C-alpha cells in the first residue's frame, strides 16, 4: 500500500516552498548596495596600493574584489531560487544558492592563494610603504564592510548562501582592522616587511574563515543531510509513532539552502492510517526537524516485505 504526505514549509502559504523566511525583506537591495559600495572601495584601495607600493592594501583589494564576485554569485543564486518550477525543473531552481555558496568559497580559496604567493614574493624584497595611507584607506574599509555585513545579518542563520555573503563582509571588516594596525606599526617603526607579512596573514585568516563555508556547501552539493538535522533522531521519532513497527529507506537531503526533503517507508501492520494522519506526521516533521517536504510510503509488512527487508518488517 502506497501513500504520500506532503508538507510545504516557509510560512505555510508558499505551496511550492520557494519563499525565504530567513532573508530580510530588502534582500535584493542589500545585494545591490553591497556590490556598489565594495566595487567603489576596491577601486580606491587598489589605486592607493599601487601608488604607495602597499602589498597589504593590494591584498585586501584583491580579497574585496573576490567578495564582489561572491556577492554577485550569491545574488544570482538567490534570484534563481525564486523561479517557479517547470516541466523540466520540477523543484524550480532552489539548489542554485548551494552552487552559489560553493562557487563563493572556491573563489575565496583561489584569492587566498594569489595573495599568499605575492606576499611571499614581497617578503624577499620589501618596498617602502606609507603607514598613514595604509591606515586611512583600510579604516574606510572597516566602515564599508561592516555596514554591508549588517544588511545580511538577519538571514545568516537559516541560509548557507546568505551566511557566505555575511561571513565575507565580516571577514573583510576584520582584515581591514588588521591592516590599520599594521599601518600604525609601519608608521611607528619603519619596518616595511610588516606590509607583506600582513598580506600573508590576511590570506591565512580568510582561508580559515572560508573553510567551514566550503565544506558545508560541498556537503549540500553532494546531498548530505543538512546541518541541524540528526537522521537518527528523525528515525527514532518516526518509529515511536502509534502504529509504526519499523522504518526503512529513510532519505533526507537539502531543499535549496533553507530546508530539507524526506522520503521514508513506514511499516504499519494495521494498515493505512488515513490521509489526515500522514498529513499530521508531515506537519510535525516540518516543525520538529525543519523538513519541509515529506513523502511517506506505508507498508503493512506483507510477505514481499519480509523477504526483502526482514529486519525492518518484524513487528
């Protein structure tokens, strides 16, 4: 006996699950403002870095430019995820933000490699650097990056794509603060080697901050169970339901970056419990485990089941 129960999350009003309840209402505007501000700052920072031979400023500018690309990718993923399903893409394009987050992380890793390479090269032949200019330009970066990060703060917990944008901006603010401190040290001591050391430190810090985003987005790309959902707890809860003797073929995978999909076979010797019961189970899965779309197949534990999966059909 086969039956299916579906629960559609995200406020209960979006039948196909394309809403993003964790994102702020002006999310598109936040992306646009962030891109414009950071592009302007990259131009200023790169210009100052070239004019005053500052590897720290050039490294930070390169990192900020990669973040602009990351913001654009995240924005594209966000927009694609809102597209309606079609005959070919029956789920719509809800997985786009996962790919965007992965691309974002890969861009940052590549940027770290370039920054580290150039910083090591500069260490062998340090150039004279103006500490005052480094401090002034990097200080502006703190304000711009922190302001951009705050626009994404509301969506950072529920969406790995939004968290990627938020982490990038916060990392930039922290890096800029480090560059300010380095500029002060150069001004006080005249140690020009501090500048390429700062560039190398920036690469290490950004790589460390990016690693979690890279591993999580890669796991979601491979259909891993989303973080925060414990498959064993889900199975135990299903087995504990009235009338359920066993559960098998349990699968949980991401539905975009904000939810999850579940399929499972419920062995119920007494027979089908009714559509309302299955709907209640799906509703509870949504609220207990953030599983927004559940498909449940009911089996009675007949002879075919006992031959195929004897351990699951015992009751």
